[in-house]
C-alpha cells in the first residue's frame, strides 16, 4: 500500500519561523523556546528517520508529526497513527517509538517546562538534557521580567544599594564568593531561615532562578498574546456590523460565545499571574523553607495548564494574523472563526477553568 502524502499545512507556529538561510542552531533554539514545537531528537527514539521530525500543535490543538518544513513546500504533517505508512513497514522499534510519541502527543503544550513534567512521566531523563532548557538568547530576552524576582533577593542580601545583575547566573557568581562582612552575615541568616547550609546557597539560587525563569517565560508569552486577542475581538466586531450577519441570530450567538470565552480565558490567566506576583512578594516578606517550597509547588503545579492555554491561544492568533493581514469580508471572517477558532476553544476554556483548583 502506498504511503499517503504528508499533509501540507499552513505554518502552525505562534511566532514567525526563521528563513531558510537561518543557521541550524537558530532553528534549534527557536524550537526549544516555542510553546508548540517538540523536536523528536529530544526523545530517545529507535527509528532514525523520526529523530529528524518534530511534533507540532496545529490550530485545532491536535498534535501532528511534522516530517518536513520548507519555505516553498510548507509544513508536511501527518497524524502519529499514520507514521507506519510513511516508513514503509511496521517494525518493533517503530511500535515502541509510537508508544512514546502517542503519550507525549497528549501534552497540551510543548514548552520546556510542561515537557519536563510529561517526559518524567515516561521515565525519560530530562534534567541533564540541554534541549529542555530555554536558550541563552531567550534567557537574555527575559532579563527585564526576571528583575521583578531578582530585585527582592538582592535587596535582602545587599540592602537598598544599587547592584547590577543581568541574569541568575550573575547572582549565583555574586553570592558564591561574597566579599563584604555584612553580606556574608545576611547570607548566613538566609541559609538559617531556609534551613540549608551556607554552601548550599548557590544551589538554592539556581532552583529559585529556574522557578521564576519559568514564570518570566510564560509572562512574556502572555504579554505577546493578550494584545493579539484584544485585536482579534475588535476584528470580530467588524463581522457584527454586517447586516447579513446581524439577521442570523444563531451566528450572532456563536460570535458572542467566542468573544465571551476568549475574554474569560485571558482575564483568568492574567489574574493567575497577578496571584503569583503577590505570592512571591509574600515569600520575601517571610522567607523560610516552608514558604519557598509552597511557592515552588504552586508555580510548578500551574506549568501544564498555563502552557496549554497559552499554546492554544498562540497558534490560533498566529493563524488569524497570517490569514487576515490584509482584511477580509464578513462571510470569510465568519467561516474562519467557525472552522479554525471555535474548534478547540472549549478545551482551552476548560483547561483554564481547571487551573482554578490549583490555587
């Protein structure tokens, strides 16, 4: 039986892809930092051809295996269940690979933080895997977000004096060899309150940095997506202005429901980040081992739902921007909402609602 042709899909990415001239390292970094892409080279697979493929989330929030992506040919995607047809024969190695792929495919997002959780469930070592950490480029972009979380840490040790750091790595180096008696005294106090040894402070800082780097990463994603959603809602208002659409009560009701769901989702997830900010401030007002464990567990518990919600919104908003960069009539807009925005939207809403139980 001939293998079916790979589906040539529109770009599923929430942000533009690199041009073909981009270096391979650039493409690897972009995939590592994305919400919706998982290079299968991350997963220990036995089928050589699969190691060059990627899992991607499409606009309907389904997981597809992307066998190729080309500026001219587009994205060649197949369902995981169709992979044996593309590899010519079903082998024991491919069957074992498919078990892993099908389990990972159920993840709501492919960001590095959600993937760490999903791959641990598969007993795949992730802590030492470079591909499951944000790229240095992304970390540099997040410096302004991380300042919110590093500033109280610096002030607790150095006081209100002006100390400039660019990253958590800078903090670790700065605190590893303090050269001021008062700073050493404050570090000892911090270690006592955290119930750790003074020499363990760098390890604490690394863990602290990773937890809040995840929050900074998701916050940057949110800050990019929310304006897109607001623009999309304004774009939807143009459909309601059509006399033909206004006469169809069923279509108007559908538009109202989409607008209500998007507003609820973005309002709720924005509120979650405000809650995280407040909890992090509480931690520094009363720093101790229990309060650090509590905020670490709170943020980690939200990784999967935050990643899933942001991934879903991002792929939908990206497709909308690429399809309607130059406008579009009311009927074409309506059909796009029905065929591309509505499918999966209830899943994003349910995911966000479920997160309220994690508070």
